[in-house]
C-alpha cells in the first residue's frame, strides 16, 4: 500500500528565514510526487512536481524540492520566506493501479511571522 | 490559461436536503476527480470519471452520486444531507498521455449543512 507522511503539522518561521517542509512516502510501485499549496479559503495550487529526471525540481514562488529515492523523501524548501507564503502545504503521490491514484499527506501549515 | 471551474463556490443547505455541485474541467482534459476536504483534513478521494465512465471509486457515501457528461463536465449529487457532509469539495481534472496524471484543482465548493 502507498502512504504519505508529513511529520510537521505546523511550521512557524520568521520572514526571510529558510524553511523545509518534510514529506516521506511509502510505496511498492513507482510514484510521481507533487507539492500543492492551499491559501486560506482557496483551492489547491500545484507548486511543483517530480516525474523523472533531475531529482531537484524547482517550482513557483521560489520553492524547490529534492526527490531522494533511498530515503523515500520529497522535502520542500525555500531559502527565504515571505509573509505571503503563509498557507497549508500538501505533499501528494500519484501511482498507477489500474487507474492513476492520488494520495495526499495530512498537510503542513506554514506560518510566516513578521 | 483556462482552469478547472467549480460552481457554486458556496452552498448552504439544511439537513435532509439535496445538493448538486458542478465541475467544468480544463479544455481537452478527459478525466475528472472529486475530493472532499473536511475542516483541518487532507483531501479525500471520492470518485473519478474517464471519458464519461466511472474509472475509480473512493470513500463516496451511497447517498452521493456523480456522472460525467458528453461535454466532460461533471456533477456531484448529494442527497439526504447530513451535518457531517459540511466540507470543501474539490474537483480536479487531468489528461491521459505523458503528463503522468497531473491533477489540476478547482477552487472548490464550500458546502455548509445546517
């Protein structure tokens, strides 16, 4: 079975500080990895994705993530956060099992402090 | 670029009433997914359709039904509403091919059952 774990439910960080949001997954088949961001009262916006190739992927708003197959991780990073980055971040995996399926982590609430 | 359109954005119903949520996928996307996100929860997969046929089923209650029409839009019908059905309902769409099932989400419909 496949699963996604986001260990941190909340991450407070001061503005202009770096941040890392952790995501680990478990799967017996090949997966594709995604990060989505959800601003208050809004939908899910695709932040970045890993499908194949370079393990370091860059997304929108200065975010990047690194796929580590041996550690089954896909941590999200940003070198300098802004107040506007305050949101809920969801890690997701997609895998094929008859059809393509998505599983989300439980989310990490990033709160950027002034 | 065109995105996934959901309507209505907000819906207030009373217990035992019915509700219909609509989803218009990105043009040329052939697959539609429905998710339910409870307060403080991650999105839970309900059901999906590919080329107007149900392709996968998740934790969708028997009181709910959905379909995809010839123009690829989809409707989620919810009957005998319960207080616990209050949630944010997302629709997502994807296109088969080389995009590895990247799902693009709408802004959601917030359903409040009183």
